[in-house]
C-alpha cells in the first residue's frame, strides 16, 4: 500500500461509508503541477466531448472535458502511477480499483454558471456500490466557490433523473427515476459539506452522493478541478434506456448488460487485495 493510501485510516473509511463524503488534505499535492500541465494541454487541444457551459456574452468561461486520459500524457501518468488507485480501493473497501474516467472542470474568473445539483451514477453505463470520485483542487478553492455535497445522500435509496448542465433532462425509458428535489430552496433540511481547499486537496465522494457547485465570482482567481472516478469489485456494465455520459461507444459495442467492466477504457490499476 502506498504512503498516501496508508494515510486513509479507519476513521476516514468509516466517514466515507457513513457520509458518502470525505475531505482529504494534501492527497495529491505532489501531482498538482503535473495535472495543471495536463489541463492546459487539454484546453489547448480539446477532446471530442468538450463542453463550454457559460452562455455566449458572459464575462467568464466554464470549460469541461472528459475521457482524455489515454491521449494526455500527464493524465495517463497520474492514473497509472499516482496513489489514487490504492486510495480508491481503501475508501471503497474493495480488493481492486479500476479507473472509470476523468473529468476536468475549469471555472475561469467571473464565471456565473453553477454546476446543478445531481448525483453521478444514473449518468453512467455502470451499476454497483463500490465507487468513489476524487474532486481534486488545482488552485486554492475557498469555500464559497467549492463543490457542495449533501452528507448521507448516497444512502437515500434514490436514483435521480440525469440532467444536462444546461438544464435539459435526459430521455430515459425503462428506469424508475426520481426527480431531484429543489436543493437550493430546501437547503436548511440537509447537511451540506463544503471546504476551503488548497491545491492538491481532494474531496472523495460516492457516485450516489448529491452534489453541485456555485459559479466563480472572483475577478482574478481560476478554479481548476480534476475529478477522477474509480470503481471496485461489484461494479458491472449496465445498459440504460437512453443516453449516458460519458458515452463509451466502444464499450457499448463490446459489453453486455451485467458484464465486468473490462477493456482498454477501464484499466485495472490496483489489485492489491484491499
């Protein structure tokens, strides 16, 4: 087990199990410059799934992209050689950790667009309980512009209809999906976690943890975040009744419902026995 994964003690594992959220101070500090270089490369050379969320005419700029790890050398280095996989296995209480995908989210100064409340699993072509996403700060992120997460929401037993960040519902057939509550109107009903973060800090959260994020009102500070998502022993490929994000077209041609999530898109990075 790596030195970083050893820092995830039993108390942190229990917090993640109970709350679906854990703040990890300095988890990836030594990888910040590598990931910053990767993000700049990614923004100069966007991938096929790039999204620019900020409305035309806005002062700010909200850039998002995912599934570029195989072509961005800095991302590939991080996925295969950082302690992330071992840390994921520890948090998921899984013997293995398989990489699912990365998602870059850059909110430049004066970006008004917020990330709407959602949880991730219904967007994905997978199902299972052993999951973790690390939202990793590459800039200082004060609490007012940080990701917000609803503590314990991964245990609600709910699966909410996915919504595009532009506000449009996904079309889905054959799934019993709930409507996301108006979280902003009901904020007082929930425990919402958010943090002051230094570069290299990470928030680990379950794929069913409800979360969202404000815009970046700063006139000068960037908010670059590198999210990397991992799955464990019980996760399987799932055919959903409509669009998924990321689309993973090759996996959809190759895998059947219930198959182990295998293939070049999903490398098995950690098999250390938990």
